[in-house]
């Protein structure tokens, strides 16, 4: 099942206090970038983020889910209604995320 544009718009509004939030549509889902780094994505109308140490420490209820068959597990973000939590989560994760790969 593909994610809806309405859910993407909702998440983007929740992240609107952060600068440099971008997304890219990919096979019916959306990859979310923060300041040039991949933080996670929207899969089947669920916000999933990379399971980095800072994200795990901030989340009280840890649930790992697969974004799609054959993928690595990611963390399900349940508290998408709190702009403050999402901002804190993305800011905390930034330093733990790998740098973008250089294009050849």
C-alpha cells in the first residue's frame, strides 16, 4: 500500500519548525531528509526513522517495523502529533546519521 500525499503533508506540517526538511517520492513512499541526511521516511502512512542511538534514547515506546519486504528494521514514531517531540527527535538524530554519499 502506498502512502498518501495527505499524510506526507501532515508530517511536513509537523516538521515545519525545522529548516531544511526535504522529501523525495520513491515507489509510492517518501524518503525524509533533514539538513541533507536521510532521517527516515513515510511507508504505508507510518513515519519510520533510522534506529540510531539518539532516537532510541528519546523514544519511550520502541517498536521496530519493516518499511517494506527485504529492508532493515526502522523505528516507528508514534508521537507524530507533537511538533516539539518531532523537532527534538530530528535534531538529536542529526549527528548520529551518516553523511550523504558523494555523487560520482
